[in-house]
């Protein structure tokens, strides 16, 4: 069976994802649906790393009560890995908080700027506010997918 035609097709699909601003994460094994979030550049082991997975823009990135899935693990330096079972195929965006003081919410200064670490999928950045859901979307194709995010302090 000839498979030479697959390479151009895959390149076209990757180009389509790149132009749409969506990162596509493919199935790595036949295991259960899961999202593994590797949080890089964690500055200390104080408190917890909180991860929220959103299926739409409602509440993203600041309201974990509107998230599809949430997880909390103890912070580990220089990176913390969080595995969330049951994250099915589809488009999601991930928000991460380094809750250094353990109060469950983002601390800010008097101007409203975060004083605790944060990250979102695709390392998206906002202009004069939080990143948009559309800039943070990743496409999960099912199975076990891994993303990496870098903390900002």
C-alpha cells in the first residue's frame, strides 16, 4: 500500500490549524481520555497549582466555577505536572494559577495586575487584560494529550 500521499495531507492539516490559531493535540496512545498539563517556570513550591479546563469562553480564564474540569496539586519547582482524567476530544482552553498563599483565588496589586503566577494554553497573552479564549484554544483529538504552559509572575 502506498502512503506517500499522507505527508502532504498532514502538512495541509497542520497549516490549517496554524492559520486558525488552534493548537491540535493528537492521541498518543490507546489509553483513556486525559489532559496532562506540564506547568513550567514555577518559581517556588509554596501553595498549589490550580488548573481549569474551559469548553467555551464563559468564565475564561478567571472563573473556575464555569470550567468543565478543575484540578489542584501541590506546587513543585521548576515544573509541576497535572493530569486531568475525562477530558474528551474537542476544543478547550486551559487556565493555570499558582496559588502561593492557598486562598483559592488570584491575588492582584492595587492596579489589578496579578501578583501570583498564571498561565494559559498556547501561552496566550492579553492586551490590557486577560488573554482571550480564542487565543488559548487547543484541539484535543481524544486519548491522552499533553500541553506545556509557562508561568508568568
